[in-house]
């Protein structure tokens, strides 16, 4: 065996370890763990303390094996979930146990990545490729949303790569705003003020999350206390932020 090959073999585990450390943000995770440990007695009594949560179920949705659900939102009024498909421009309503209730075709959409439930039938979806956010209203029998049904369309073009643009979307009812997250370059959180189910202001940058994770895949707001949940696919991480964007707790999402 040549010296060059031997060196490559010896350095491979170290290289893989360094790559894993970068993707998983182990340095930031260690600081989060220390912060959790110091604040655990107080924070564990709050409504949202991620170390106390465990995965209890994993569901497959029949008929969507070749699809890619890119966003998910809970509708308290219907007690159901709404997902958007990244391949076909669909809004899919699901029961809490993963059964398909209906498919809603979204005409003119291209690459749906985020969905938010604003209440009273009003929905918002983000299209990463077209760099747009659309707001519309659905009824119990709606199965199609055409361009004429769009109440408002907002330009989300901030000069980013169309495939690394706005990946996540959620509704913050307490502060009457939509929260959006860019996937990469940077991993950034933004807000759009909303008045009467219509965007009423400019896109506002809130906080850079690149120190916590290498990508941003999903967002959700806990309506009980306003805490924000931020999901990273690459870093296998779920982080809870307070309303000011400061990390409070985290949950590692690893096999087993």
C-alpha cells in the first residue's frame, strides 16, 4: 500500500467527522445543551420544552409515495393538517392520522414549499421557484384554486437562487404576521406584517440562524406561548426560539 493511499485512508474518518461536525453544528449544540442544563428547572414547566418530547408515530400517506410534502400546517378549526406538495402544485388536507381528506389543485404554482393557516379558511402558500407568496380562501368543498381566486400575491424576490429561497412559512397569530425562512445563503428568518388577511408591509429580516443550523426546512409557532419551532433537515435538529429569536431548547432528530 502506498504512503499516499495510507494517508488518505487514515484521514478519511477525520474528514467525515469534521463534515459531520459542521453539518450538525456540534459547537452550537453544545452551547444549547449547556443553556438547557442551566435553565431546565424553570423552562421544563413552560408550555414548550423540547427535551421532554419524544417521537411517538411516523405515518405514510397512501397515494403520495412519489410526492414530496414540503410544508405542513395545522388548522384548529377543522382539526386537520394541510400540506403542500413540492412536485405537483397541490394543497392536501389530511386527518391527524395521515388519511387524505382532499386534494386542492393550485393552478399557476410551480414549486410550493410552505403553507400557513391564517384562520377562517384563509391560507398562504409560498412558491420557492416563482419567489411568490399567495393568499386565498378555501371553503369546505374547495378542490381547485385558480388565479382568479388569489386574493393577494406578494413578490418574495430578494436576489437569491430560486432553489435556495424561501423554504419555510408559518402564521404568527399573536403578532399578526407571517414568518418565512430562507433555506440557505443565509439561513435567515423574515416577517411579513398582515392586516385583515392581507400583507400590509415590507419583508423584514429578523435573525440569522446560520450559527445554529446549516439549512432551514420548516417553521411553526406554538399558539399557547408564541414560541417558534425551527426545523433543520441537514442538521437533524429542532430548535425552540423565544419571541425575540433567542434559542431556548432543542431536540436532536436522529434515527432511533
